[in-house]
C-alpha cells in the first residue's frame, strides 16, 4: 500500500485499530509512540517528512517487527548486456544476490556519477531510490517488503554517456556497497560496426550454450564480445576505417536518339535506379534546348535545374516492403539541335546524358535518316549492324537504327562520332 501526504510544516500519521499480532511498518519511518500497537485499542504514531513524498506501508507480524533490522552483506552475480547507441552505453542487467545473515530488507548498489535513466524491477520490492554520496558516486538504495529472504533477484537498467571519440571505454556493472560484499559479472557487449575493442579478459563471442537464455535472445543476430569480471572493465577502443559502398547504382539504362536531316535531335532516356536510401541525383544533359517529359515511377515531376545543363531529381527512399528487388525508374525526353546532315557525306557527334552513378548495363538505339550509310566510333560498341527495321518504341519510319551497347559504365559520358555517306555514291 502507498501513501502520499501533502507537504506541511509538521506531518504526523496516527494509526489505530490494527489486527491483533500485526503491526504497520512504514518504509524508512520509525514510530514515535510508545503505545502497544499490537492491541487493537491502542495506536501507533509516525513523524513524516514535511515535504511530502510517497511512502510505502505494509503489515507484518508483531514478533518479526520486534526483531532488530540488521543489514545483510550481499554477494551478487550479474548478467549484463551492453549496447551502444547515440553516445550512450545502455545496460540491461539481471542481478542475483545472496546473503548469509541479516534481515535481507535492503541493499545498496554503487553506480557511476553520470548514470541516467535508472530503472529497477523485481518481486517483493517495496521501494528504490537514487542518492548521491559525498564522493560524487550515485548510490542505488533498494528496499524489500518481506524480511529474512536472503536470496534476491531483480532487473536493473541504466545508461552511461560515452563519447565515440574517446579511445578508452569503461564498462561499469553494478557494484554492491558495504565491507565484505563481493560481486561477479558476466558481460556481453554488442559489437559496434567499425570499432575494435581490446582489453584484459575480453573474449570473442562464446558458445551460446554458456549464455543464459535472455542474453542469447538479444545476441542471436548480432556480433558480440564477452568478459567475466569482478569490477569495471576498461577497453581500448580503435575506430577502423570503413570502405564506403555506393548509395545507389543504375542496373539498366536505355536510350533512344533520333536524328533528322536538318540536325534536329530527340533523345529519350530511362534509368532503373537501385536505391539504399533517399538520394538527390544529378544528370548532366548536353546542349539542352527543351525538356519534353520527365517522370519518376510513371508520375510526372519537375526536376531542379542546378545549372544550364544539370538536372537534379529527388528520389525517395523505398519503403521497407519495397526495398527487396524494387527499382526506381526515372525517364525523360528532350530535344536539341546539332548541325544539319550534308547532302553527300559528313560526320556528327552524338552524346548522351552523364551521371556519376555506376551503370551496370547501357543500351542505346541511334536512328539516322535512311538515305545514309554510317559507321560509328566512340566509347560504346555497335552490337547490331544498320537495319531498316522499324523501331518498336519510337515508331520511326524511313530510318536506320544503329544499336549500341556498353557494360559497366563508370561516370563517363556515352558518346559516338557518326561518319555518314549518302547511299549510292560508291555503288
């Protein structure tokens, strides 16, 4: 039962009518009366703190209440799981405590000065509170309801600030206060990507059968190290250089370019982008005259024009259910002007957009007027000779399609020089 009196200059609690053989005990408060509180006709009186605050009340046998409350000297064994996140070491601890003497009603643990987010949970706990000692340490005071239970179990969690820049990390399990008290700790620390620890008694992950079930559940999918110690564990920390991987790649890029006699050019582009997260993606388009269409996953968008020829697309991070095998498709078309075709022969340079993203495969259909024969030179390869077949995607009539291909394009601009000659001149 709990009581929370209001603040007052003097707070007194008077209790009468208790059952025979029972007394009322207030955690941390002694009775100020001399009456026999075991008699239902008498009363007991308590002087309470003037600032109020919650008080725990419980009944116990009168014979037990008359027994002096003796402090117990505890031996504790703890199982500690430590995980680092956002500048803090998070501790989750199972504590097993035993004593050979005393009342078993209270325990005092010592925690670091900068401890935070302390929580205690367990059977029969009447109260717990955190206090600061004169030397700056934090003391955790735990009180139980039932006397003479010398085997205690409880869960303790807390956080300790840890700078990621420090080359020394200290793992601090709970220490039990009092002369003669002892402690043993089994510590399991979840590995931090890119961080190497070294320290006396530090071991690689032990066989799972040696760890308790609750620790195995935490560690079954993560890398970890362990240590057995009787006090704090000091570790030397060294951040290892990490090799960054690409945030996004293009699995397939497809292009169609149509040139007509007067030098007008129409380009259609389609990129299949594999993303790990959101990305502001830039594409450099040569000699852009007019943007005709632009879509992301089939929806019309308006890209940002960073410079005269540079466009920026904001690609959203795929949802958790979409990431596996899901690609973001970016497509656009634009028109530009090159020099007109000569009536007899000549050459014309044709370029595609450039991106810094790694392209696994690039396919390019280049369509020129049908009246010309042509050869191409550049950083892409011709895979099918000139064909008068109709382009299925462009519905282009009266044109030759030069099919080009490139594997593993690394930030370069795909480009060719088209050398053409009017048909029939050499026939």
